[in-house]
């Protein structure tokens, strides 16, 4: 019951208190993307949400245009399709800034299991027993698995997601939000070696 009020409270306070920073990010990031590789600025995709319900998300584009046509659908460590701007955005997690729109809509929460692309979720459900159980919670922008499993290993992802679902609380969510903020400031996001084995 606390999650939706917490999401709205954090978003409203953050946008009011940090308005100049938000404006700067929404101007500078699209400009940098266009200057390096042209349009599009955003990458759109359908993700699996709570109960398997599909919903659309947008992220800042971090790869060359039409990257899915020149390489694997999953991003791996040191993926050559990732642009220079994209690599910085991924390390800071700022590529996911547009997903805040999904949080406003209620498709996502600030904290929860990561919403995977529909085809990736279905594939991993076939490969890993009980992988669909992670869809028992509203997906989040950050979460226990995102912080403790930076290599994005799917088996570890499931373990941490189920641990979060069982232990979810206001205190835990606040702790994860604080840790995620430090990850962004210290460029600690996105290490994708775990997907190469799948």
C-alpha cells in the first residue's frame, strides 16, 4: 500500500527541488544523442509488467540506429553497438530517465523487479524454473537485483527479485533508492556479462 504514495511523493519532491537539474538533463541528453548519431532520440519497447501484462516504455537511445538489425537482441559487456554517449548514459543509469513517465502512469514503481522485454521474459521463463514468479510485483526502475546483480545474470536476478518481493517494505525501498543514487553518481550501473551465457 505504501508504494504508490511513495512513488508520487518522491517524484513530486524531486521535480520541485531539483527542477534546474531535470531541465538540464532533458535538454543536454537529447542534444548529445543527436550530435553523435542523429535521430531517433528515444528507444521504445514493450515490457512485461505485473502478472505478465505488457506495457510500453521509452528510454534514451544508447545504441546506433537499428542496432537490433546488426547484432543480438541482448546487450552484452563492451557491446560495439553502444555509442559513446550511450555508454555514459548506461553507466549513470540516465538512459532510463524517460521511464519515469511509466511510473507516473502506474505501469512501474520506483523500486521493484526490472521489467524485461516481453520476448526476453518469455525466453527466460522457458530456461529457468519459476522465472515467471518475479512478475508477482510491479516492476521497478531500480531494485535489489539491479543493485546486487550488476552482471545481470538471470538466475541471480530471479533470486534477488523473489527476495525483494518477500521482504518489500518502506524502509527497504528507501535504502535501495539511496544506494541507487550513489550508483548513478559513481557511474556503477550496467555490467552485462551475465547475459552472454544465456
